[in-house]
């Protein structure tokens, strides 16, 4: 059978894309969706894609687990967030993140489930954020705010896919920032390096130590006035092995990890949360990210403020509480995203 797929997919992506397309055909619609992209002349071109939802069905959110849809809408009223450009794609990481966490966070057994993943987790701080969590979290809630990193605008800015507020075993208020990946082959790389407005890209070849001592070498610091390097300087004990890097270690795939980590460090510095940790959760068969994740762990000397694990670990923790509602959700999630037992 011929599928309308993007080019350049690796084996895992191709297998999951085909699975998701067939799921879409069976449960949602066989109609193709439209992908719009500007060509080099600025003219918008349209491409039919099997993995994209047709516009006629999008308002009903057919990709979202039905039991959490009302809360998702209520959350969006209180803490509005931008739906990703590819939210209506079957392989949307944002939709998969919502489907993975909200059924657990809104369940009465949430504390016992998350404690299996995080031993210091005592209870969800339900009075914080939206019932204890926030999707696309950052420290502001308005397009007029720039956030503690100074990088937020209506089009860009550092945020975590989901943040979970909780009390630890010492009854201290803490925050858990999580970045979720489904089929992505890489993390977001440095926009300051990529931008055509950076006329000094050779500065990115300087070592971590050199840039830390002369922060204006970084386009982010010199032009954008972001707080990345100031926060890095204040927390350089975390990036202990970065000193061995002969060029900026955050130019490539570690950039997104670094910025999310800095968001957490900045929040701790503000004092609202006693501890803020950052984790990456990914599909168990997506190994394209493993090298960057392992490299970042080495760079931070396996500091417990950063961790990564697969979504199957979360599902297993939920299944182990022997609750029929959770078992029903877990079966649905496994079937949709091709996560093996």
C-alpha cells in the first residue's frame, strides 16, 4: 500500500507513521490532511499527507483521550498555550504528551503512580497551577511577559511540555519539568547559531570556559539579552564537565536540554520552589535521542536534577495499581502509539 509520507524518515519513524495512519483510517478518517509550507519565493504550497488530520474533524480533538478533554479545555482557559503547528498530526508529540500525563494527573491514584517514578514524590500540589500541573509551562502567562530567561515572545521562548508541582517527603513544594518526545530525531538546536542575523558564528567555536568568561561572544547574550549564560554562570557546578568542551556544547542538540534546565535553575533561584528537576520522557523505541541524552548526563556528571526515561515506564507504573479505568487508558495509549508490553 502507498502512504503519503514525508521523506527522510528513519526506520522507527516510518514504522510508527504507518501505524498511526492506519489507526487514523480505522478510527477517525481516511481523508488526507493538508500540510502548508512556503517555498523560497514566499508562496504557500499545499501538500496532502496521510498522517495529518483533515480540517473537518479537528474541532472535536479526535487525537485526545476523551476523558481528559474537558480538563484540557479548562486548563487552556486558565493557562492558555499555543497548540503546536503539528498538533493535528498523528505523530504530534504535544498531543501524545497530553495523552500520557493527564489521565494520570487527574486520577485519584496519581500520588502512588508518580511515587514509583520519583521516590521523593509525596503528593501532587493540586492547589498550584491547574490542579497541580501546567502544559507548556513557563514562569509567565501573558504575551507581554518575557519570563525569567528573558526569551519569551508570542512566537518563541523556552517552556517545558508539562510541569508537575508536588510536595516531597519533607513537605517542601517542588516542581518537575518534563520534555516529551515521540518521533523526533533530535532536540531543538541553538537558534542564536542558526539565525542569519548572527554575523559572528565563529564565536560559537570558543570553549565553554571562554564563553562563560566573555558572555557577549554568544549571540543570545550579546543581541537578544537572554539570561542563559548568567544563569549558567550562577550554576556552573551543574555543568562541571562542560569545561572540557573545546566549542560551545549548547550549539547543537543539547541546547534545548540546557535551556529547560536553566528554567528550572532560575525558578529555584526565585525561591518559590525548593527543588526543581528536569526530565525527558521519550518513546521506548526512539533511540535517535539516546546519544544526546547520554552526553548531557555526562556533561552534568549524572546530577539528579536531570533524568530521562521512556514512556513505557510511566504506563507500567499506572498499570501496576490495578485500576480498571487506568488499565483502559493504558491499553488505548499502547495501541495508539505502538508501545509494546
